[in-house]
C-alpha cells in the first residue's frame, strides 16, 4: 500500500511534541492511528482533537519501558483495524545533566526509554509485520547521535544506540519491511529542558526559543518516509533548523 491514506500507524510518545504533531499530520492525510503515552489526559486531548476533525485515532496508555504495554499498543491496532502498517518509536526523555550531578535515575530513564523502549517496540511489531509480509519501523533519533555536546553525553549515547539498532534492523528486515531513522535537531517542544536541572533547563529553553524548528517539520519528514511506494525505503533523514551548527 503506497501513500498515507488508510495506513494503520502506531506512535509512541504521542501525548505532546513531535509525536503529537506526527499524529495530527498523518491523521490529516487519512492514516488510522493508535497513539501511546503515559499521560492519559494529554493523550485523550490529542485523540479528541483528531476525531473532532474527522480523523481516526485511539489512545492506549503505554509505558514503553514495559514489554506488555507495547504488545497492547500493537495488539490494539490489529484488533481494531486488522493490521499494523507503521510503528513510530518516538517516546523519549531529554533529562540532560553533567556527570558530576550523578543523576543516575535520569540516566536509567534515558537508557530504558530510548533503548529498552525501542527494543520492546521491535519485539511487539516484528512478528505482526512478518505475518503480514509488510510493515514499516520509523525510529526517532537525534542530531545528538552525530555530534556529542556537553552535558548531553548520556542522552547522545542512547540516541547513538537508536541509530545503530535502526541500521541493524534495516539490514535484517528483508525485502518486505521498511526501516527509517529520523534524526531531528532542535525542535520546539515541551521536552526541551524537562527534567534537567534549573540552570541547564533555562539555557535549553532559551536556546529553544531562539533557534528551534516547529515539531511539524519532523512530522513532515516522517510523513515523507511513510508515503513512499512499498519498495522504496527512506533509510535516514536528518532534519534540523538552518541556524543549528
Ligand atoms: P516531548 O516531551 O514533548 O515528548 C516526549 C513524548 O514521549 C511524550 O509524549 C511523553 O509522553 C513520551 N514518553 C516519555 N517517556 C515515555 C515512556 N516511558 N513511555 C511512553 N511514553 C513516554 O518531547 P519531544 O517531542 O521533543 O520528544 C520526542 C522525541 O524526539 C524524543 O525521542 C526526543 O529525544 C526526540 N528529539 C527531540 C528533539 C527536540 O529538540 N525536541 C531533538 C531530537 C530528538 P508521556 O509523558 O505522556 O508518557
């Protein structure tokens, strides 16, 4: 199936930012959506906005660090729509800090969300895609995987893992599946600085307000990869504000 219309797309981290913008972008183009995140109220608001606009969306409360939650997300797509065409693994946390702060819980959360969370999504969707003999993994990485900037080393390391896992998955995917890594630069979302210490959060939100691109720019890149004909795999897209070095 080419294009976006009619495709069944599951998105993690769809309650705000890039995930929300992607859901809206794809819904406007006729995709049927299954949206996952932990904050039920925010997820519900995204689902309501899409359905009020004539789109098709269902929300599933999901913590990507839990295997069974990803199985529930992909299972909801299959139960409700009979198939799953695309899994967008977008959930993430940018709680960056210098090593000296020893914010080990934040380190653990980034490892669990970006690495374990991605693997949980692969494990839940791959058998569905193999059964269908079609499917598309889209993963959201970061320009932080290309250039390490202090104090983002742990975040950058986990996003480097996303890049590596995505490329390995692509190599093993065979002719029936498509695999796309989308690596955004600075994007204007509430996630910038969230969970970071006050000084870093202030610096990041200041930089965000000066240079960040809208989340719709990333949503368009994801949409571009999805809308290609079946035999065409857009393997990697880096999208950043022109003013980002
Ligand atoms: P947001 O904070 O707006 O979005 C993050 C999303 O992830 C939220 O929907 C959040 O929902 C969800 N999430 C976080 N942890 C979990 C979890 N354990 N289980 C399920 N959902 C989770 O920030 P962005 O939109 O900016 O971030 C989206 C992705 O884009 C992330 O992977 C981020 O690393 C990446 N990115 C962002 C950039 C930027 O400049 N903004 C640049 C490069 C990459 P909830 O809290 O409801 O669970």
